[in-house]
C-alpha cells in the first residue's frame, strides 16, 4: 500500500501467528461497536503474548523490553460484543533495536481483516531506557513470524 492509496483489508493467510480474543461487554462504545482504542490493546496483547509464550519476554524481569513508538490502525468492518476475534501477527521488519509488527483483526471464521495496522517496538534496556540490540533468542522468535 502506498501513502496515496486507499487501504484494503488483507487476507488471513498473510499472517504467521494468531491469538484469540473474546470481546467484552465494556469494549462496546455508545455506538454499539468495539471502540477504536480497544484494537490497540488487542495489538499489544497479541504481540506480547507471543513473546511471553516464546520464552523471550519476562514482563517483570527481562533486561530488554519493547516500548511502542509508532502505531496505526485502519478499520474495515464493525466488531461488537459478544464476537470472538483473532489477531494475526507478523513481523514486517527487524532492525538493530526495533521491530515493525503488522497485525490483522479477524472476526471468527472470516478471511478478510475487519481491521489491520502496525506498531513499532524499540527495544531498550529496562533500567537505562536507551535502545539496545535485540537479543539473539528474540530475533529467532521474530524470524518465526516473518515472511519467508
């Protein structure tokens, strides 16, 4: 997608990892659908769940942590409680200290994303809060959800 083109929903097949999420009553806003800020929470949950499950992030003790410095989301279809969704996760780019994750929100059983976006983590020392090189084990985990 170029900066001048209209975003289009991507297919489920474009993602390497999926994390299921059950919508909650409180996710709906006064307009009867999941509020936009909730999608960002789902993005963060899916990525960090992948890292924790992969053994490369200990939320309380890891010496290297990821801080979100950029995020974006495009919305294509409404989602509302009590729908179940899956968050597709893939890694688009890994730099020395940063990672661009791309995410798609899929309604249960649907092939086209209801929303999709990205966020960028910069990995920093927990204490220093200064950028550090992404550890080798984390790079290996990221490679598993990167395009071939």
